[in-house]
C-alpha cells in the first residue's frame, strides 16, 4: 500500500481516486489560472466519471474521454458543501482543491439532486451553479 488511500468504486481502471488533503482556493485564485479554466470538462458529471458507459456518445460514436482535464462537482468538506475540483487521469484521478466563496444556496440546490445523477456523495453541478461559475470565470461557451 502506498501513503495514499485508494478507493476503487468499481472494478474498472478509471475509478481510482487519490484521497489527500485538498487545497482551499478562492474564486480569484481560480480566475488567474487560464490553463485550469480551459481544462474544465463541463460535460463530465460524477455519474459519467463513475460509469463512462452511461455517457452520451459523441457524433463519431465514441464515449466521452474521462482521462484528462478537471471535473467540478459538489461535495461536503468540514461539514459544509463545497465546489470540488477533481483532476481527471487515466488511473488515479485526484481531488486537488475546492473553490470557496461559492453562494451556499447554489451548493445546497446541487445537493437536492435526486436519482442516478448523484452518486457516491458526489453531486453534479446544476444549471444555476454552472451559470454563476461561468460568469465568475468569464467563460462564454463551455461544452
């Protein structure tokens, strides 16, 4: 065993997540990192991350590739909802931080998710939260 704890949610090479302390980032910290902003995978949700076969296919018929970029989702840290950042990798995706200064009502709205889209305590980003984030990050047309 390595110094990290690994959780294998499924017997599949995509589903190892490195659990370690995550860094708190302000929205201004995030705004300064254009590489991160361009790497946000708006189409990747926790459900797609956990079960890539559930993803809609591209026009070419290929599944969404979840082995690069960043997935955003809502989770609980220190008993509060936060907007998490997960770096997507082929074998070991890793939570790298969470964004502070997100309106709490939008985070709680995300946690009202019902059905199969909410998985393993990870909540997808609903429309209002996505719209707020796009405005804050000055992203005009995410995927």
